[in-house]
């Protein structure tokens, strides 16, 4: 959580080394990290996103907190407020 709390970009995953195992994050965690990255890329602070969503900043804090559960529609609304649209696709397991 230090990256999110410090408003820093989360490092992108590196290539998987031979014989190494990949770590898969839960979909909700990936969405929360993508929300953080989108906010950073657009220069949007938590208070500004809260204003756009017409909610308290504590709600935005919970949306970004990977230890807390958020509903998909709440995250979808946050992305919409940032001019983004969620898209879901299913891939074959490795």
C-alpha cells in the first residue's frame, strides 16, 4: 500500500524468468491499482475524484484500499468520472 499512500506509480510486472511462477492478483485488486494509476496519469487527487463522484474523500480512500472490498459498480463510477470505461475480458489460464 505504500505506493498508493505515497501517490506513486505501481511498478509494472517484469517478464517471468524461466522456471519461475507468475503471481496473479485478484481482479478487484487489479482494478484498484488501475484506478490509482489512472488518477496519477491524469493528475487527479483523491479530493478531486470525491468531488466528481459527489462523495466524501473517505469513500475514495476505501476504493483505493486493496484490503477493503469495493463493489464493481463503485469502481466503474470512479473510472467513468475519470473519463474511462471498464472492459472485462476472459483469457485461457496459463
